[in-house]
C-alpha cells in the first residue's frame, strides 16, 4: 500500500461513486475530466478510485473542483494533490479536505494558491 493510499484510507471505485451520486458512470468520468474529482489507481488490482471524503451528501464536495484546479495549475499531479488534501495541518486543526467539507474553501484556496509561487 502506498503512502497516499494509507493516508486517504477509504477509497471508492468509480462504479461506487456513480451509485452514490445517483449518476451514470459516464458522468463520473466527466467529473474527473472537469477536475471536479480526482482519482488514482489503488489496491492490489490497481483499480481507479476516488477518495470517499470527496463525496458528501450524495454530491462531490462543492469547493473541491476549484481547489483541484488551483493545485493542478501549481503543477501538482493527482497523487500529489490528494496527498496535500489529506495531510494533517495543525494550523488548520485538521486536513485541507476536512476544511473543504466544512465549507472553509477560501482559506484552503489561499493556501493552495500560495503553493504555485
């Protein structure tokens, strides 16, 4: 198991994401293409999966798309941006993904933008 796999903990295969979102799998692929979600190949079978924390109340976390785009523009790969989102930050009192889930996107985006400099 890679560091990012253990850091995230719970992963959802794309068909499970589609079921949670009540959308066809093609919509999940579109969300990945639009950068509203990010996925990695994890586990022994290297199945493409999304961190479970990216889904909240039957939707992709609302502020996740912009944050993924900012981190991608800063040169982060999907693995690097997922690692950043799930790494504990004492100054945040948690992880960036937790702050996004709580609606604190401005603070997280500001931090993500500073990574580009």
